[in-house]
C-alpha cells in the first residue's frame, strides 16, 4: 500500500495547474446514459474515482475513449444491462448517480447500495423518495436498489434535506420524464450548475439551477454534446490553504475564484494576500496566520469539504478557533491524527476547538477519508522533521497527482510504493 513521505518546513512557492472537478465529472459522466449519441467531456481529472466510474459505465454498456488532452468520449449507444454491481459501487458513493439516468432511459435499474468514505451517514432515501414521486416502483432487496418505471412522470419534489447527489440524480431522471418536475430545497452547489449546463447543451430544458428551486420540463430524447468540466474548487482551496499554512506564495492556473467566495474570505481573514485573475488565483502569506472560526453549511456557505484543511491551518495559527461541522456527524476523525503531530484540538460532538501551537512535529499518521488526507498533507508540509501518511488511496480518489503538483511548488514530498 502506498504512503507519502514529507519533509516539512519548506514554504510553498511557484505555479501549479488546477484539475477538473471530481464532484462535477462523476455526475457528468453519468449523464451520458441519457442519450444514444456521444458525450464529449474535456478537462476530465485522472483520478481513481473517475476510473471506477468508467469501469461501471462500461459494465452497463457505455463505450469510453480517452484522449491525450484530458478528455473522454462516452457513447451509450445501447444499455447492455442496467446494473451497478456491489464490487464497483462499494468504493464510490457517486455510483448512485447512475440510478436516475438508467431508470429514465431504460425503464429499470438495479444499483447496489453505495459505500465510499466513512465520514458519517449519507442515506440515499431522498433519491428514492423523489423517484417514487415520479412514478417509479422501488424496492430495496439483498443490498440492492431495484427500480422500475414504464416512463417517469413529472412531479413536485420537496427534499427533506439539501443533497447534492440527490438533486443531480433527480434532475437527470426528470430530463426524460413526461411533464414538468420541480425540485424544491435543491442543492445550489456549482457542480449542480455545471451538470445543468451540460444537460441543457444536450437538449434538456432546465431552469433555476443554482437556486433552491429547479424546474425541468421533460423531453422525448437528448442528443450528444461537448462540455468542459469546471475547475476543482476543493483542490484549489486545498492548495491555497497549504500555501497559507506554510507561509508561502503560489499562483494556481485554471482556477475560478467565483466558486470559492467563502474559502477566500476565510483565507483573507487568516492574513493571506489574495489576487484574483480571470483564470488564476494567487496567494501570499507574509506572516503567521491568524486563527479563523469555521461553520460548515450547504453552498454558498463554507463547504464541508474544506473543513479538515482549515483545521490543519488553525493548528499552527495564532489564537484559538472554533470549527462547527453541520453536514456530517463523523467528520472530525482527522483531529486524532493531527494530535499525533502535536496539534492542540478538543472535540465535543460537532464542534472542535483548535488552539494554535508554535510548531508541529513529524510523525506517522493514517488517512481516514479523502479530505482528512489533505489535512494531514498540509500538516506534514509545515511540521518539523519527517511525516509519513499511510492509506493514501483516499487521496488518489480526489486529488490528481497531488505529490507531483506539490513538488512543483517546492514541497519535499514523495510517494513510497
């Protein structure tokens, strides 16, 4: 199993390119199931989750071809079998996103209940309730979701909670439904907007994406399209926090500052100097960072996927910070590993109090989920001595060539096979 070896204490400096967003790419790939024509996606990130999704789509009958310019063409000329088996679904929760498109296109789907990161309960009941409102007959049996519908019907769906994948699944299903579907309490994340833009290019009729009410007027069929995946706002934020924590200065090409208002605001509050360009973001930290309080909430508030990284920043900042996690109930597991590096963190329920320390000390730590892995990398970059991070397969699910990009920025980091 691979590990990362980091010699800390070097401020990050230089330029790196931001990859396409994993959380946008996965639903966009599933959108290929909605049409018999090819869907061309540019700026696809080369990640384990993307490879898993390609294998899953191929299992269903989609032909996939990658090019050397960060692009993929997906062609679902026919559906061989509307099945998402456990062995492909268990490592990636986003596999649930084939459910809506398969049901809309093939009239049936059998999808294993998903696995993925152990960061708390993320039930798929909102997906199932919404599809049932659209006329689907749904049963959960032997660990699989079995769904059938001669043709889905438009409906008014009010979700009990804000769910990104739930909004995306229902939006894709509604594109081919008969009549109009209204999704209330919809997720407002930029990745939802990116999916809506692609579906619109394929011939869908969607209004309200980016608000909490999305309206979809069903059509008989969708056609092929070409779409460029949005930049990864979480990768962007992770590298900016790493530069701030290390006292460095970096420029990230291909970044979109409009996706990161809450994160950039907290970095400025911590003392970072940030310059925004049309296609890049630069950050310089010329002093020890200030502690910043963080409270996660659905977009456009502070993203839960950046909580762990800011915990690492606060661990070496001046002052005391309070971090409140409102999205997932089990997303402070990285705090125990940060404590192994010398961080002063006290956790009570969904709240963590982080008291900045003068320095962290290198140690061997273990990654527990994707963003926890990123927080340990940041801590390792600023810690004295040598840090070894184990179980980095989590990192490979969401960060493209992270050690290579950090090395470009001057980090002393290498992968141990």
